[in-house]
C-alpha cells in the first residue's frame, strides 16, 4: 500500500457546555481531521487528539499540523510501500509528538482495514459487542450546579462518573456527589494539579470509596506517585505519565500506579495501546479507555479499543451528545449505559462531508 494523498483540515465544533479542568477551559473543540488516500483510491480517516494549546501535553493543533507537513508526511511518502505497522518505526527518529504520529498511523490503519474488509474491533482483538460508558465531568461553577450536571448524566444512564478536581475543588464537591449517589462508581482526575506534599489532603478522599485518583502529580513525577500510593488507600491511576509501553512498564515496576488510563493518541497509536493493554492484562492491572473530547472519528476507534478483554473499567467513552449537539459522523448513542462497538469495515464511521465542510476553518492537501 502506498499513500497517495493526505488531506489535513482543522475544524471547530462548539461543546454543549464549557469543559473546565485544572489546566484550562475548553469551549469548543478545535481538531485536526485527517483523510488519507492510498494509491488505489482507498480512503482512511482519523482525528489528531492534540488540543489547541499545549496544556494537557506538549502537543497542540498548529504544532501537530506543522510537524506532519514538515517531517512526518514526507517520511511516509518516501517510504513507498507501507502498512500501518510500519508507521511508528518510520516516525521514531522524530522525537515526541505521539498524538501527531498516532493520527497518521490511525488514518493508514483505517484505509488498510477497509482494503482488507475488516473491522478495527476485529483487528485489535475486541471481545465485546458493547461497552459500558463513563462520563468525565468538568469543574463546575458551584456544588449545586455540579449536582445538577451529574443528575443529568445519571438520568442518561452513565455507569461511572469521573469528577475533575483541583486544589480548592476536591473534598467538598466529591463528598456531595458521593452523599447524593452512595452507590455510583465514582473516580476523580486531577490532571497534575497537586504536589508531593498533598498526600494528607488526598487521603481525605479515601472515605468516598473512589475507584481511583487519576494523575494527581506532575507527569514526570513517577517517584512522587509511588510515594503518594503509600499514603492514600484509593488506587492511583496514571494518565499523562503513560506515553508508551516502556513508560507503563516503568510505572508498574516502580509501583506508581495500579490502574492505567489508555489513550491511544497519548501513547502514539492503537498498536502501542494494544501492547500496553496486553502488558496490563498479563500483570493483573485494570485498564480503561481515556478520552480527548473526540468527534465520532476518534470515538469510533476508542470504542473498538475499549472492547478488548483487559478494559475492565468503564472508560471516558461517552455518547456523542456528551460534548456535541451535532457530531461529524453518525452519532454514538448510548443505550442503557452502553455503546455498541462498530462492527463494519475500518473504524466503522465516516464523516458527513457537508457538515464537515461547514465546520472546516482550514484545509490543505499534500500529495506525493
Ligand atoms: O485528563 O482525561 C483527561 C479531556 C481532555 C484532556 C484530558 C482529559 C480529558 C477528559 C475528557 O477528562 C475525557 C472525555 O473525552 O470524555
Ligand atoms: Mg486524565
């Protein structure tokens, strides 16, 4: 298979409500959508999960676009005959930027699977036809407004609630949600907002029987997470710190994490994500599929990944309506708290082109 053409576009989709985290507030999703065409005319789609600003990770939309244009795409063009499995090794000399690399690998994988008439779920090794859904809830303007927002998600059928926390928005809001819904599976995500000295404070969350505390400390502070794990009974789960199979091996060996959030973009693609899943499955470490406010394109692939046997916790794999009034693909609609795993060829979704065009702010085509 040879890549003949890559179309890169930036689209902007308004969110149904602002999404506030410890690193900033998103009001729209500005996202890079890739359309790859092979020399025989097969098309593959993907989404780059980098955010517009380098606040969650060092990558950002304009940077990813520049990197792809300048280095990554020319390298793939030069390689000639390739498969999705060749992308990571070919791009490895360019340091970092797993999200940009993942987007290219995913677009090629979608095309490859369409050519082979095979679904991504089947290719990755999915063992479930539907997956239970969790929802990530941003920092709210007040505790009553938080309770109101969570009530809506519970009514929608979500099977797990994740609350974003930061210093000053932790014990009280989490306690109020726990008191209101004593039985709901509940977890929190700090996006690196705490420091090593916060062990005593974070241990106060133990009383709420949370599934886990996600990424309390700096992404590079593996030792800090290991020390914190001795002070806090609630399991520590790493997100930002896990950027590859090797970093997952290291964090597990150092006892910095006992649960892992797998985000394909953060680890360089679905192939690396499966390797981390396999490691965790063999080590008895539960994993769940993280999210990056994906459109239907990225969401479709995440839902396939979340159907693998080691994904034993509900992920941030919400319905399209959690973030968007209108998705760029046929929407993901939750039924009784579950999403059906796409079974058709490739990722199982394609964008609605008229709508995609209507939200596109930039489009360029790179040909060999
Ligand atoms: O830390 O999991 C995170 C969104 C953007 C960046 C980082 C994170 C998130 C979320 C939302 O929590 C997950 C979702 O897509 O539902
Ligand atoms: Mg997170």
